[in-house]
């Protein structure tokens, strides 16, 4: 059996779709419109999820961040080991390491725990999701602190494709898979591509970290998260997310979706 946490999220829904025909069970906090078997469980109470695991089962471990994220995910890993799980596939972030800003630090702690668990594991390290881009465009503008460094944004559907491949093939060696799109673009280029897809101008405005933090705070993001997110953008601006990998192609057999393909499929999301 494949047990999928985060099943109603962007990656989770795409993964459930790709696992049709497999023995798959979604973990839900409450019933949802998913066309598969499900159990009610909550990562804030990992034991409710572990109760569904049997020896040899595979676990897809993924969720959004919250204050108890690290402890809950580490406990889930321990319970999966005790249940005899055959594999854990988890979604992290590129360059995750303990002490890094925001999710990079939290995922870094969880990933380190998983590596020592004794359960066969695969850690997916994507860069930014293309699916997050629509929320960044307001009034024909995007704001950030990335400078001119390109970023190899990935379509979340490709992350789901990779996870599905790893969860349905024989368990191989544990490893980290850095996932990117096929090309890296600067945010000026991304804004221009979005504008072309929408048929109206979209411009990127680069701001110093303090100004970007203030902009995020005006959007409702609390301190210190707004400052840390702006600082993270500036870190990415050093080019650390500029290289692209062949991991999606190597694992799934198909190239990752391009920004142009994503925009063709998701233009209405920018209208909203």
C-alpha cells in the first residue's frame, strides 16, 4: 500500500491522480473530493496516521509548514520505522539544511532525521513551484529581491510524477533528488513571459530586502516571516537556484514542463 499525506495539496492531488490503479490510501484531516480510499489522520497527531501503516507499506510524507512541523514529521518517521515501512518519499526544498531560513531549516532537520532512520528514503528537493507564481502578480507587477539571478522554477505536476515513479517501482538506493524545470529564467524574463501569455504587460520590480520585507508585511505576512522571506529571496539571488538538473527526465522518462507550457495551462489562475 502507498499512504499519501498532504493528499489535498497541490502535489498531493496530482500524485493521487498518477497513482490510479495502485493500492493507494490518502490521509485526510476531513473527508474531501478525492477518488481513492482514505483514512482520517493528522500530522499534528502522527499516531493517527501510523495506525494505517503495515510492514512494507510506502509513505509519501509532505505537508505545509506550521510551528510543530519538525517535531511532527520526525515523530512520523519514527512511527513509520516502528511499523516496518518499506520506503519514505518526502518533499523538501533545494539546499535544505538545519539552521537555514524558513522551510530550508525546518526541512533540513527533518531530512537529517530521515537519513538516520534506517527506512529506505528518497528526498525530493524542488526549487520554487510555478503554481505559486499567480499569487505573486498583482496589478501587472511582481516584486522580489532576487536581483538578476535566474531560477529554474518547476511545475508541481513534475514533482508528483517523480514521486509516483519512486513509489511504484522497486525500492532502490536511498538518495536526494534535486528537481528543477528545464530552464532557469530571471524574474524579469518570467514577468515578460507571464505578460505575453496574458496579453498585457507584467513587470518585475526588484527591491532591497528591507523594502521587500515591508511590502510583504503590507500584504499581511507577519514579522519575522516577512523579513526572512525577503532575505531568502536575496540568498537565492546569489545564483544557488540557477542551475537545472536532469532528475525529472532521469526518473520519469519525460522532460519537465517548461514555463511556457505551465502558462498555457494556467493563464486563468493569473486572472483570479
